[in-house]
């Protein structure tokens, strides 16, 4: 009787033992794969990575260096991924997958000279404006929460415009275009026409 | 001072001839506003504070381009876009409660009147400048034009 009882128990023990070993391996492998994946993704989320390509370093980065998000009184900065990559894991992953298109164009050399970049500037800017508009300027609002804006502390002009803009249901990017990079040609009816650039699209009437 | 001392010591050992030679070839000390900074280096920029937003400043002479009474940090004037026109263009000025661009800016170089500012007046900051808390580098006796002094 005792033998009969012992046998299935030892078999069960063996299965359980083997299972826990497999589970432990899977657990460790999971940590390594998951952690490695996230670490790799975070490595590609740094300013140094972004300006690793001369396309970024010599065009948009140079322009960004003159703005308040690069250098300011208190040293609180917003670097490339703070504005251009969502913070939440899911949207971040989707954006990273979309970036494979950017790798393709890096290989094709679509914007590998300043001339080529400027020729494409309007299109590239429009993509970013559309993305920001779609998410209600989510990346701006990671830091700038307008529910907590103190209009008394704001300048005369910004206080008036913010209250008016929010009242009309506008989002940050509706007015704050070209704050970190140079704008594409915007038609302002001065001198020769800047063919093909709709002013209203870039700067909606305020 | 140190060089003089070294030279003197050297003269004690070597006689007076080298002293005369050193005097003859001593370079004349010239200093411009950039000081001792070599040509291939840039002076460190002094820290000036941009003045706070305020009402338009009165002019000191009649032809003076009005000063900019607000910060223009990050306001780009490039071939693509002129940020100033966001408020100072005639179509925006009333809404923005800003000063309109003067009508004198609407004439092209042939004297033809245009419907907007002339391209030759495009670069606002060539004449209009904001103010900082910088002190004058040298003294001056400039006085406001008589006709602009409050009566």
C-alpha cells in the first residue's frame, strides 16, 4: 500500500520539481528579455541617440539649441523624446514601430542634406502638428498642465491669449508651432509669394 | 611685473645690452573693447537681463525707431517666417493690442506703395531693439531732442 502511495507522490513531486525549474527559467528569461527590451528602447530615447544621425544633429538640433527647452534659467529641460515620443508604454511602442519608416528614409538619404531637409520641412512639420493635435498636445501637457496655470503670474499677453485659447477649446500646438525648431515657409504676404504654404494651416486666426 | 623682474635679473647677469634690445622691441599695449581675447576666440557674453514687458517707450529723437518694450526671446525672423508680424501686422494689431507697423514701411525701393510691409523692411531687429539692464560702456552727454521733452 505504502509503495503504491509513494509512487504517484514521487511522480507528482518529479513533475512539480521539473515544473518549478522550468518556471524559474521562464521567469528569469522573462526578466532578461523584458528588461533588455525596455532598456534597449530607453537607450533609443535619449538626446544622444537622436542626434547620432547628422540629419537631426545639423538641422533640427541646431535650431532647438537656441530655444527655452534646451537652455533656461532653472535648467529644467525637455529633450527630443520628451516632446516626440509618448511616455506611456503602448503609445511609445507604436511610435517606435512607426520610426522604422524613418530608418528606411535614413537609408534612402531622403533628408541627408540641409537643402533636402528644408524641401521636406513643411511635410515633416505637418506630421508632427497632426500628431500633437490628435493627442491634444499630450507631450506638452506632461509638463505644462493648464488646469494649474496661474494667470496672475503669466505675462499680460500670454495670460489673455491662454484664457481665450482654452475657452475656444484650442490645444497647445494650435498656437505654439515652431517653438523648438524653425518654421517651414509661412505665407505672410510680404514680398514674393512663398508658394504652396497655407498660412491658416500653420497659424490659425486667433 | 614678473617679466620686468626676470628681465632685470637677466640684465644683472648679462650686462645692459639686452635690456636696451628688450626695450626697443617691447610691443605697444593696445586694447580694444574685446580686451585681450585673441582673434580666434570669442569673448564670453556678459549676463544681461531682458527688461520686463511694459508700455511703449517714448522716443529720444524724432527719427528714432521705436524700441521693443517686451522680450523677443525665441521670436525668429527668418526667410520662412517673421514672428513679429503675428501681432504687429495690420491684420493682427487691433486684436493683439499691439502697435501697427508704420506706413513708412510699406514703400518699396522704387517708391511704390505696397499692401503690406516691403521686403526691405522685413528684418525688424535691424532697427528695432529690445532693452536690457546693460550699463553704457562709456559716458556720454546725449540729451533728448528739445521737441520731444515734456513741456
